[in-house]
């Protein structure tokens, strides 16, 4: 590291130590702004080594007092009462939690804390995991469902927010403003969760196509012409297709937002588009090709073989006794049913490289979502169309 970065790092560490000692909120807010500014400087110059040193200082200088914690545990073992239990809790809480709470006083404090956790997740350094877990603990409480607001996003939404959709879209690239406008036409919907501290930033958003029947190819969704909606010929879709769900904040990874989003969006659509009677995803299978490569599976890319291969992967490939595929795991845990495997669903370069072009429909039936979720959680059983199960059971 060069001398200027070393100097900035040293100043950041000293400012954090000063901040945690302050009890006056006005003075603390001023120092918090300084912490945010100095961490932002490290980000702007891509000073990952300096950031690692900063996080190491949070481990070394802002961890619980081991002797105080030991004494509190000993006292609890003797007393076994609620007061001594609370003292153990207090002694076990790392001082860096108070530091993070103080940083949140800054005008851009929450953004900085999200960037910190994103950096920690990117580093994948187990020696820093305690810092990352403390941030996860705080962010989980600050971004719980009670603080989130579901907002409909349309062409009248402020441009600052619409730009974020183009920037963050992670499933099917938005190819400029014309493409975005098409995705916000009268036969489309877009919803996002927003937090009061980040009013212009969606935390997660879902794009919805209103159609007749299940969509099996992504081009039938994103390249479809806009249907007529004249008074004499009203547009009355019967199926809502969730074709893209994007988590926008890397610092919130692992904090459940999508679980609530889809269920609330379904409730909203039932109220606003009463002609709908079916709710489905058109989802990627992002781990399929990687699994084939890791297992050294030799197969011919025919429709029959590919459908069976995808079914085998989705139903039998496990990680921690749950579906290995992250998208399958998310939807099946959330109460959806694995309904249909679509060959040649996504012929883009990304679709081919991830899953040989396979896309999947997961059905969200409002009448059975809760039951399906319980089956997944309590019985570790997947709710699957029997036709797909039969592909795996065939010799």
C-alpha cells in the first residue's frame, strides 16, 4: 500500500475508536460522517488490502472482553437467574456492534455498512467472519419485513430509480431505455421492496409478464409485442409470469427478502388484475452445466436426454440435504411446485452456458403455498409434477 492509503487507513481506525467512545449524538453523527468518508475513499481507490487491515482491526480491537465474558459466564453458572444471563449477553456482544450502530447515524451510513458487508463476503476470509456475522445480525433486524415497503414501479417512477433497474438487473439484461419501457407496459408489472433509509434504491425487484397460459421461452416474454387494450377489446390475462427476480444489494445477501416479495406481489395482483388464475415463474437453472461438468456426465444434447438430465439434477442433486440449485431451493422452500421443464427456454449465450438453455416453471398456487412450504421444511420433501418425477424414476 502507498503512504496516502496507509495514512487514510490509520485515520479511519482512529476515527472509529473515537466514535465508539462518544455518547453525544450530535458529535457522534459528525464523526460517523468522517468514518463514511474515509471508508468511501478506500473504496474509490480499490484498496482491498487496506480494507482487510481495517476489518482485522475490528477483530483485534472491537471484539468482546474475554475475561469479562468468562466472569459473566461463571456468575451465571452460580446464579442461574435472568439478571446474570443478561450480563452474559451484554459481555458477549462485540463493541463493534455499537460502532456499526454509530456509523448508521451518518447520512449515508446504511450504504456504507452494506458496502462493508459486501466487501467481507467478497473476501471470503474466515478470520473476518465474526465481523461479517455481526453486520448480518444488525442488517437482518434493520431490513426485516416490518420496515420494507412494497412499491409498484412503472414508467412514471423517478428516473433515478428506473436507472437502478437497468443497472442491477441480473437475470435478463435490460437493453436500454426502450427495453425497459417495454417491460413496464400495460401487460407488464414490476414491484420492488424499498427501505426508508434508501428511498431511491430497490432492495429487490421482480418483473412480471401478464399472459394467456404458461410461458416456456423467455423470448416469448421480453420480445413479445404489446397487446391491444382497447375498450372494445380489453386485455384479460389469466397467467402472471415472474420472469426475473433481482437482489440489488450484495450486502444483504443471505437476508431473506424474496420469500416475502413474491407472496405479497401475488396478493397485490389478485386485487388489481382479477382475471388472473395462475401464478408461475419462468426460472433459470443456473447450476445445471456446472453440475454436469463436476460429475463428468456424458450425454447427448437431445430434448429427451436434456429434460431427463435437468429433472435428475433438480430432484437428486443436493447440498446440505436440500436442492443444490439455488433457484430451485428458493422457490421450493417458498412453497412453489416444480411444474414444467422447458427445453430451449433461453437460447442466449448466458442461458446456454449455465443450463444448456433450460428454463423451469415453478407454480405458486395461493391455496397450497403454505402447505408446500411446510412439507419442504418439516418433511424435506419437494412438491413436483408427477411427470417430472417419472423422468427420474425411469430406468
